C-alpha cells in the first residue's frame, strides 16, 4: 500500500512522475488534471505532514501547468487539514482544487461537469480508465 512506502521513495516516485509528465509534449502543452482517490484505510495518524509539504512543493516547482486537482470523497479529517494545506498553496493552486462527494454516480457526474471524459476517469468511481496505483508504484521503484 502506498502509505507504507518509505518517505524517500514516495518523493522519488513523485519526482519521476512529474518528470515523465514534463517530458511528454502533449501533456506539457495541454496541462495536467490530477484525480486524488482516497484510500479509506488511511487515517490521520498515517498522514506524514513533511512528505505532504514536499510533494506540494514539487507540484508548485515543476514547469507544467496543473489544470485541476479533483479530490474524491476527502476523509473526515480533511476539513481540519485543508486550512493548513491551503495556506501552503498559492492562490492559483487553491482555485484549482475541486472536491467531490456522494455516490460514484454523483462523483462521475460532477467530474464530467468539470470537463473530464469517462475515458479519463478511473473505473473505481464509474469511469472507464484502468488504474492500479500499486502496480504503478512497483514499476516506478525500479527506476528510482
């Protein structure tokens, strides 16, 4: 599971993902939309504030335009963390954060209202895109 990944590996993996995004000409021209699916098993004690801050700094330092961040069903404690996180973000980044709640159908509809096609939305929430974060993590570890 991703929350068991050592902090240094998580930062390295994030760096590799960002660098891959930056090197893709289509993505660098059109920008990136990030969908954050929450692992219901991760609780507040497992949140590493230092790692979160470093990943946010990575997001802000890369010369790639992040069009939006879609947070799917944020955990209950997010209402307490968001004011702190938002303080670390630029105004532009705060405006790009979108939160989606409800059933898969409601989340899917909300994402589509923001211009995301079902082919780009993970199957976990009713879309058509196949995404396996553990396999992604394992493949990235080979490169970092």
